[in-house]
């Protein structure tokens, strides 16, 4: 079994676990914080927008069963890549999007995917999601892990109420 790591910031990490957590070849999806300067930040600190961190998910996967290319394509279908101020209901730097690459192969794949999305004309505004070098990833507190499973009713209300479900359905023809 091969293992690689992918890291994506897509706004609220509660909504970024379930889409990846359901495929063969995905071993683990962890909610956490990355991209900032504070060591081992807390949820409250990250939400204050003082740490430089973004809410993110780190995915451990087997590239033979689920490729990095497929992960990146699935990532785009979870976000509004044209929104530089956050995602949906959640605003601020900690809710902005990014692809954090762990090696040059991931960078090439992510850049090619971003270029294809930009050229597709699917969005009327520019794609602003940056592709950044991966930094230290800090797992979030236990109550944030697998939130969609632990609190399904609240998760579903939030997923719809935040505007994410409607946006992804409109843009991708089905709630991914």
C-alpha cells in the first residue's frame, strides 16, 4: 500500500472531510490548520485571524487507487475558487482557499488543473485559489474530526445554510 499526503484549504473544514472520506484509496482525512506562523494553534486562535493559518484538511491516500489528479478535481468541486475573502457564509483569512503542495509533481498537477479550470470559462471571475508550498499541519481538536459523522443533523444544516450545498449543486450539477 502506497501512501501520499495532500493538503487543501477549502473554507470550513467540517465541509471538506465528507467529500474525500468516501472513496477507496483514501486512508484518512484529518481536519486541521496550516499555512500560518503560530505553533500548535487552537480553533479559537485560528478563527481570530491572528495566526496566519487556514482551516484545512490533510488527506492520506494511495495514489494507485485514487490519484492526486482526482483529489485536485474533487477539491475544485467543493469550493468557490473565485472568492478571495473566505468561503460562503464564513469570512476571513482562516476560511480562504489554497492547495498546499508537498512536492513538485503535486505542484505541476495542481497548476495544470487550475489552468484548465480557468480556461474552461466555468467561472466568470478569475480563479484566486493559490498553490502554495505545504507547511506544518496541526490537527484540529477532536470535536472537529469527522464532524459530519459525529453531528450529522448540524452538519447538514450548516452545509446547506452556509450556501455551499447550493453553490456546488449549481456549478457542478449535483451535490458533490
